[in-house]
C-alpha cells in the first residue's frame, strides 16, 4: 500500500439542457437542466481518478461516466472534501 489516505471529492456538474441518458444496465434517466453535485471517493490514485472524470475519452465504468459523456453536460469542477 502506498500510504495514501482515503479521500472524498465532489464534482460540480452543469447540465445546460435537459438530457436523457442510458446509464448502463440501470436504464434511461432524464436529467433536467441545472446544477448537480456528484460525491465520490478514492482509496488510492486520487489525482488519476479526477483526471479520468475530466477526460472526454474513456471506457464507461462508473455510473457518473454516462452523464459526463452526454451532450449538454459541462462545467465540470472539483472540490476536495476534508473530513
């Protein structure tokens, strides 16, 4: 183990227009225009996790990936949560 501490973060996401997103096997979900906050955590490779969320090209792995890849979704920013 690298000795990195468990870290929590929040992604601030803006959906600029209503969008329906197929979220893996969970099905379709409609997101109305507005601001959303996604809270995640990482036990290791924290910065790599954040960079992955911000990347436009990636394999769909986490549910949030589907929303972030949808048209009309922008304004991704990050806040680190200190517990």
